[in-house]
């Protein structure tokens, strides 16, 4: 059976009507929308063909049709018209972006909240850290004979610190020597190299001082591991409660629980595509089989890439969501590219 141009136009109207009203679309409504240019009987036949071809589905309780995942995919790939952002939309996004952002560590969380307010769907953000990050500098600060603070500055100028308890009392006056040792032998190295080198200095120090060095290096390795770990933050999960698809409390609870407790399972495309749309069964997770996910990527700089995703029903307003999300992601890339985030307040945070 051939997918004619007329069938495509009818499918396009069904998808857009269903997105707008969340109600199955019948031949009578389509006939009116098309100005009577096609008879109601002809439209019914075309709708029946589209159901048979798998582009539409017919709920048991209604004579109208709703799009299937296959129908949404054809719509997104071929039939969807590009949404041109209005002046009001671009102004809102720009005003949201140029508000005060509290440090790069919080950008991904804030970005999700911003996008959720712009698209009115739940969102998630993902930041993939730099695997090759190393320590730029160590500092050691004495607290008492068995306590000290280790300060670690990574090569991207982030500062982390922690109060450490030593098993044996140590001479605080030796901390300067230990700091020099750390900065000479444990900076500009990978975690694996730091671990291997730690044993080589064990014979050069008395036990109480080696314990200080060991704790400092182990903490630095934790910081580097954390910086290389993928971080996922979700926002706006309650938005789904506004949607007709989630009037069923159990269904809504299942998706909200997934977004909160299983957020690491949300789609993270591995390619560098600026925008990706996953519809219904295209999502791997069972909890997302009846949802669609739109993911945009942005460049944070320093070898880091961020992702921001939108989660909603398959009846998502794809044209509007993709336009707003793409503009937001492109704007973030430009902001980072101009180094507007380099001196953010709170950048050099301590634990």
C-alpha cells in the first residue's frame, strides 16, 4: 500500500490535532479542517489505510484515531514544520540564561530547571566529566596534632578541600615539606599514576608522615574520579501531573519514581548529534516506552560536553520543544565559548 501525499497530509493533521487536544481525531473534524475538499468517506478510507499501515491506532472506545510511534516518527522526520521562535520566546530564554548562575558545578541543575520552565515538561541534564583531569596543586593546613585539611586544586582551577583525621600524631612543622613532596611528585598525573607512585615514597617517610601523604593523595584521587563521573540531575518531574496522559495516579507515580530514582537510566546518546528525538519504544527503558525524549547537546569547553533532555508523552509538541531546546543549548555553547562561566561565583567551592 502506497503512502500517498494525501495520506501524509491527513496523518500530519491527525498528529497536530492530537498534540493540541489529547483527543482521538475523527473523519468529520478532518473534513471540516480541510474545507470539504475531501469527502468524509474518503478520509475514513485513508484513516483506515493509515491504521493498517501502522501509522495510526484506533482506541477501542472511540471512532477517532491517534498516532502510533511509527506515525510520530514519520511526522518528526518528514512532516513537521519548523517552529520559528517568537520574539517573546527568545526574550524569555535569553533572560533566563543571563540570570546569575552559581558556578559550573550547579549549571547543569539550573539548566534543567530553566528548560523545564521554558518547555513545561520534565527535564534532565547530564554532564560527562573529563577523564584525563589531574591535580594542579596541593595545600596542607594543620588543625591539631592528628588533624589537617587537604586542599586540592584541579587543572581546571576547581578547588576542593576536606578535613582529615590521622591515625598517628604528626609534626605540624613538617607539613610544608609534605606539601612540596605532593606538588613535586603527585601533580599532573593520572589517578593510576598517583596510586603507583604512592608506594614508591612510602620508604622515604616515617609512618606518621606517610599516613598524611597517603590520605592527601587518596582524597585527590576521589576528586579526580568524581570529576570524571557522569552526573545526572532531573527537574520539573511534577509537570507530568498537568498532562491528560497521567491522570492515572499509578501511571504518573511510576514515571515520577523513574525520573527520581532511576535517572541514570535516562537516554544519553553517545554520538555528537546536536539534537536527538526518541519516540516511545525507541527508548530502551521500559518505564519510557510510552514517552518521548528530546535530547540536545552543548559544549561546556575544557573537553566536557553537556546534555539537556526533555521527557514527555508521545503526544509531545515536538516542533516547539525542539526549537526552544535547540536555541537554549546553542546559547549555552556560546556562553561557555565566550568564557562567560570562567569566573562564576562559587566556582572554587570547598567541601
